[in-house]
């Protein structure tokens, strides 16, 4: 199959591995080891063992979510109608674009693996910087799923409602600030989206 | 299976069915999947372990003492800073919020803490944001959203002057 030929492409494989285990991976590993030594010195080996056991449980919990979230993001990345995205949340989308992004962030299901994977898709699909910031801020502060699963049981329904209400205007504000900040913003992910079939 | 996982699986099934119906090419889909997997998962392992250690090192009780309603508006920056240093998912963050609430933290302080954590959680930045979006996006987002936790706390503080609605009832 022609379209799976990349699986045998050595340069591609090397690139993926270099990305996975490059300098930043070793930076992370060194950080983890340093905090481990610190925890060992301050809290003792029992707490360290407990923390590691918790990590393992978390990891087992996390992996299926990451796999599903990345599959969703990869599918959307290929299927998303990019031209329509640009008019919906592109540079000239104005306040409406920020509100659409806010709504999308609030209803995005799943944890950071799905939200950030979708954000990366939006970033290469012509969404403007304000919409990107509004989307991820809305996911973080207004995410309905998080409010239902975490705020309500841990803090009570009234608190959850209050937190939702005070957070309502904030993603749009963050998006407006992002549009006005004189900062250079370069999308990291430069891999071009796959060419659509001409008759699609 | 949790609600979140269930909704993700349903979404995936719908998208996959759509892709098959439209006759999409799955080659690029798999390629994108593998590239992002490689970018995320090895770093995620390390960050997860580091976050677990940091979570046990945070002095929860000492911070809680600074968040009471007598601290008023001054509790907000402390709460925002506390949110920054919780490098862990909702299980740990909300467990810490419940500890704060039980030690008498004010509602605006709790809202600021949760908002700050949800926007700036360090593990999310390290595991997802930098690998997937890059440092220039991180800088833009952090500067744009910096005031958001404090704004949330200020609005809550304003509401608290008129109504006691929304007081936390932490899980025991």
C-alpha cells in the first residue's frame, strides 16, 4: 500500500526516534531523578515508593486515554475542512471567533491529551492566536466534563456553579489580550496537512 | 469506564465511521498518530514521575494557613501561586483544594487556586504544550492568561460581599 510506505522509510523512523528521545527527553529524565532524590532526602523511602506506585496507577489509567485521544486528533487532522475553519476562527473572525473557540473548549471531552492534540490541529488549520488561547483557556476553566467529574463531587455543586459563572468571560478576555500582545508566534508543527483529493 | 473515556471512545467511533464512509486515506492518519505518540509518551513518563515527587513535597497545610477569608484580597496571589506549583492531574489538585477548604480557605481563594492550576499546571505545559505547540505559543498563552486566575478570584470576592452562594462543601 502506497500510503503506508512511510513505515519503511528509515529517515522518517530516525526522525521520530530523535524527537522522542532527544535532549529534552533527557532533560525531563534528569528532572524526575532530581526530584526523586529530593523527595528521598526530605520524606524518606516509604513516601518515595508510594509516589512511584501512584505514578504507575496513573500511567495505567492514562495510556488508553492517550491512545484514544491521539487517534481522534489524527483523524480530525486529516478530515477537518480547513477552509471553513479559517472563516470560523481565523484572523478576521472577530468576537464571534473567540466565542466559538470558547464554546468548543468548554465542550471538548477528555483530558489534556485530547485538548492539546486538538489545539495543535487548530493551530495548523488557520485558527488565529486569539482563538487558540481562548480555546485552551476555556477548556481549562470552563471544561464541562471536568466540572461535572471533579468540581461537583470534590467541592460541591454550588461551588462548581459559582466557579463556572465567574469564569465565563475569562477565555474571551484572554483571547483579546492574545490578539493585542506584540509577540511573535510561530506554529511549531509545520508538517503540511495531507493533500486532499482533487474531487473531494 | 469513566464518563470522559466513554465520550472519547464514542467520538472516535463516529469519526472513524465518517472517515471510512468518505473513503479517507488512513496512511496519513497513522503517520500523524505515530509522530505525536513519539513526541508525547517518553516525556510523559518522566514528567509523571517528577510530578508525583513534587506533589509529596508541597507543604499543603502551611499554604492553607495563608488562604483564610481574613486574608481577604491578599489570599488571591498566594492561591494563584499555589496553583502554579501543583504539577499533577485533577485527582491530586482537587484533593489539595479539599485540604485547603477544610483548613478554612475562602471561596475566592479556592476559585483562584483551581483556576490557576487548571490554566498553568506545569506538568501539562511540559508534557503536552511544549512538545505539541512549541515555546512561542506557551509564551503567548501565559502572558495572555496571566490575569485570568486573579480576575476569577476578584469576581468571586465581589460576589462574596453580597451572597454566600457557592461556599465549598469539600468531600470528607
